[in-house]
C-alpha cells in the first residue's frame, strides 16, 4: 500500500518561446519528482496544439482538461487547466468561475490505491487589483469542490495559480482565517504548513521571464489540502518549490511550481 500521495502544480505559461526547450525542462522535472497528481494551468489544446502531450508523451499519466477561454488569436485552440494522474480518473466536473476573463476549475475523482481522491486544478484572475473578483471565484470554486468531494474520505486537494498573496482576503478565506459573504471553509496551505520557512516565491525576479511585467515578487501558486483525519490520513508531510532553475538560459516557465507529499497510510494500513 502506498504511504504518500505526491502532488505538483505548475502554470506552464502556454507555449511562449522557447516552448520546446521549456517543455523538455518541465518533463525532466516531472521525471525526477514522479508526482502522482499534477495540476497544470495555462495549457493550450486544440487544432494542431497539445501542450499536455508535449510534456507527457510516452508517460502513463491519465489526463483531463477544461477549456476556460479560446486562445486568441488562434481559433480552434483552447486555453485552460489540466490534470494528470498516475491512476485512472473515475469522474470529472468543471465549472466556469465568475469573472471577466473567463477562468475555470476542473475537479477529478481519482481511483487511487487507497480509494477515491478528489483533486482540483484552477487559475484565478491575474491582475493585482482584481481581489474582489478572486474573492467571488474562491467562494464558487470551494462550493464546487465540496459538491464533488463531499462523500470522499481522503481530504480534498486543490492546486493552482491563484494570483494572490497569502495575506489576501481570497487566500485567507481558503485557509479559514476570514469569511466571505457569510461563508467559511478550512484548507491547509501546504507551503505554510510544511515548507522551509522562506517566502516560497513562485513569481520571482530571479526568473528573467518575470522581469518584463514589473510586478512585485510574491507567492501566488498553492497546494491546498483539507483537514486530515485523526489518524493522520491527509497530513501534509513536506512541501518544496520546483521548476525553479534554468538550463542554458532557459527556465521551465515564468512561474515556479509547488510540490508536496501527503500522508496516505492512515486508516488504510
């Protein structure tokens, strides 16, 4: 029986050049880490384009994708979020989030060796001043996640590019630190719970792909996990920043990724 479930999230920055080299670095990191579940954001799929295949070709990962918007100006190509799973995907549920940019969340029920696991991948509005929109989005996506995961024993896992810092209202809501519109929820922030104590920047000026935007450095990519069972099932054991180094001047993406290991051998041992 498996003892941990490993999870990774990464915004792949669509197919911005140099994509073939970047895809190779992402694929190499996945091969090294061997995550069981992966959430991707800014994935392109459609006519003549499949970034998931570019990254995962030749692997045994099961895949699913939700289109949030058309990749303007490329008719027939969708942009959205994706999930890759070491184990079969039993079911899926998608939701377009309230916004003016068209954002989505994809939730999949995974047939893991310890039973069903509910896993979601999302991407919220990007602008620094769009906090009020992201507040509406987190309420909607948690309601959606809850409806999908309600009967599943293993704590739900939600990952993605939230475009919000830990102190923001939308992230505080997810962590049970404040309510929004009379609602509250509690998810654990894997980096805050089991990171190395640093800022854990995922949008960093160390990465030259970031400096063109003049945005402040911050942590905006997260792995959230529901409350663990009393015996430790679902406890976050470790968390680290990944896809955070260059090779010959090429970085995997403009974002750094996040990777966590979650205890999976509680009552099922």
